[in-house]
């Protein structure tokens, strides 16, 4: 292995007058590098095989760009609002996740295949031997390494392959646009546009839209039968999942309400001995009805359903990330990643003995967001 270095280093004036090839050669000598083999992948320029290889690489970069554009279009404009399996539009909705996953994955895969193909077919497969050396880089080292990098790019022939450069720019640029579209895409849609009330996300379906309106607590029975909840329907220590219902609602209206993420509520009846230990949240002292408390079923951590109620410990559990909330202490978090209490729904019983809400939630349901008024 040869590690000879030039006997005299060039002066700054000589360095400025040296060509790129001379600087690259000098840099190799200074670094103790010996190029054992540096073959040109295409010694005969412009052959059919070379052009075919170039088109193959360009194909993958172009495919990456097309797939990236398809991802951006699908992510922003594909119908993503939930549609039940038996309703019109379900087929298109069901394709949303597969389409954005396929297009983004194809774009990333095509970029990778294109880069690998270019490296294999156009970058010289050099064999070099270099001694390791310590110490920082001086101005001479910096100038020569830049020349070596430029020389490597020139030897890779990328400069004279505009088709590959354009398709790589197209594919890489659109892939970058696709990655930016993911966090910013939701900002292009107005979250209030499809809301059922004028206040948009500031309220839930439990909102009383008319003066004197009754919003009942209704179970889902599965047979379309209207089943409202009375206090005597529940045993001490039990829990019911209920949804908002107005007597003017059709069955289709009720189905739509049940599909809204902020609709489900846990109606809990505490045991008498436990009810005496309850600590109520300030400003919500009259939200319960006797031993009955109603809390949103949407976890304040990431919005999973807090579907479990443990009677002995009076804890509400979220099965997704194991957050636990104390039902005796205004459903404040006592374990797990959740940091906010569950929103409490104010309830009472009407003259007919049915549970009704006395108003909407006054705090964020599920994970809080910046628009919410509490």
C-alpha cells in the first residue's frame, strides 16, 4: 500500500490555480488513498444498453413522483368521513386507508429502487485503500475533499443524464410534498363545515339546540327499539352506555348520532356506601343525580373508549393504554398516561322518571384541542 505524500505542499496561489482533477489527485495523496481500481461502467458512451439502463432508473423515479402525487390527492380529497357498511359511499370510504398506504409506500419503494439501480449501473465500483489518520481538517483538506466529491459526482455521470436528474427531482420532490401533506393536510379542511350545530367542535350532540328541549339517555338495543333509561333499571355498582336522543329524532337520526365520536356516555350507579365518599369537581356539584354519575366514554389521553368499570375499586379503565380514572373523585386520572379528568355530563330525571341531560359538557371531550372553550 502506498502512502507517499507530496514532498512540498502547494501554496495558496498554486492551490487556486489547480484544476479539479489535480485537486482530487492531491487530496487522495494527502489522505493516503490509493485507487486500486476505478472502472468506468460505460466505457463506450451512448450505447443502447446504457440508454436502456438510464430509462429504467428514470422509470422508478417517475413512478415515485406519480405515486406521491396520488397520495397527496387521496389524502386530501378522498372521502374519509365514516360511512356505515350498509350505506351509500361505504365502498369508497373503505378504500381510503388502503389507497393512502399503497400510494405512499409505492412512492418510497420506487425512490429506493431507483437509487439502488442508479448506484449499481452508473456509479463506478471503485476499490480504494486508505490509511486512517487523526486530527482536524485544514483549509487544504477542505479544498481537496470538495474537489474529490465533485469528481465523484462527475465520474458517476449524473451531470450528463438530465432524464435521471429530472425524474429524481420529480420523485424526490413529490415524496417530500407527500410527507409534508400528512401533518398539514388536515388544516386544509374546515373541521366545522360538517358539524351539526353552529358552534362546530365547541359542542357535542348533547347540546340543547332549542329552549325546553329534552335530550334523553338512550341505550342501543340492536332491534331499533327505543329504550330510555330509568333509575330503577340499574343495579348499584353497574354501568350503562347511553347516547343522546330526542323524541323528534328518527331512527336514522339516532344512528348518525351514535356514530359521532363525542356521543357515548357512561352512566354509572355507585353503591350507597361509595356514593358517600364522592369528591365533586368545583362547578359541577349538581351534575349528578343521587348515586348516578355520567361521564364521557372518550378517554382524555388519545380518545379510546373507556369501556370498563371496576365495581370494587370504582375505577374507570381505558383498555388501550391502561389509563385509570377514579369515579369517586370526579373521574380524575390516577394511573396511566392520561392527565385530564373525564368530562362529566350534567343529568337529572324528568317528570316521567327518565334520565335526561340538563345541558352539554362544559369541558373538552376526549383529547383537548386549542379551539375548545372550557
